[in-house]
C-alpha cells in the first residue's frame, strides 16, 4: 500500500471557507480554532486556498435577509462576507458547545446563509448547489453529535452536498473540564478526533473536486424556474380515483 503522503491529488483549484463561530473576539484564544487549524493544514497541504473568519470580529446583523441594512439595521458586514461564501467550494461551520447546543454565532451564520438560499446559480439551481459542507465542534461537555447534526442538516437543506463523515469534534471527558487547547487536555493528541477531522477534510476535498470537475449537480429535476413554468420533470401527481 502506498504511503499515505504519496498521492496524485491536486486540489489547488479549490477554495475553502471556515467560519469559527467562537464567542471570543480576536486575539483571544479559541479552542475551536485549535481544531480548525488541523483541518486547515490538511487542506492547505493539498493546495486548497483556505480562509478562516471569526464572525464575532465583524458587525454582522441578525436576521434572515441578504442585507439587513435594508430592514432598518445601521450596519451589516454580511454582504461582503457573502462574496467569500459564494467563491468557496468548501464551507466548514465550526463552533463551541454551550448548554449542549451550538453557539449563538453559529446559529446567526446559519440564518444568514439561509437568507441567501433563494438565489440561483448560473444553471438556475439554488445557489448552494455544487458546494460541499462540513462541521467541526469543540467543548468540554456533551453535545458534539447534536450540534453537528443541526449544522449538517441546515447546510444540506439549503443546497450544500454533504460527503461521508463530514463532521468531527472534541469534548474531552463529560462534565466541565479542560478545553481543547488547555494544557494536558489530551485534545490535540486525541486519536478519535484527529482521525475524524482528517477523514472529514479529505472527504470534503474529494467531493468538492468531483463536483467542480463535473460542473456541479446535473441541472435536471431541480430547477425552480422550470417547475414554476409547469415542467414537473418526472413528478407524478396522485390519482384521486386510485383505490
């Protein structure tokens, strides 16, 4: 079997965007960032251009419209951040667990993504078609699977493709305790977390590359404009006389 470092993959045509939905402003230490850096380094080694954004550092309005300034807010940096989302082939939403759930910032980002989901791409499909999504979660209490389920469901619902094993996390021992980057936490050395993060990173790259080389998801049976014109593309209405 060939060495794991020897491969013919070239993912230099891919861009990845990672939202670090920590509640801590830069430059305060973020445990979530510690796990992000593992995935980031794997992808960058394969040529992927990776950008990490801490939404808490930006003045992002709360709401479900593309530009909340049009809804009365005095500020909203989301429209500029949205351009980076549009350009990315891979999106990872990463964040901490609080009270067994995703952070308020994680929920805010998902809401702002949802605000854009009615848009379409050049093929008339919903705008997130052809992009892949993943999730990273850190904490020192229970909740990794609950949080990643919420993130991945939300991403697929708005059009992202979710590859196999597209999530990873670290929580340490159940109950309040050391965080990922704390001394002697065992987080950076945890084989289960390292394995899952590595698998997630590779699967995101593989799927993003497959979609990009094949011009995304085929544009048949999934175009809102065609449905609205009456082209139901295989839909069979129920027969009221069938018993």
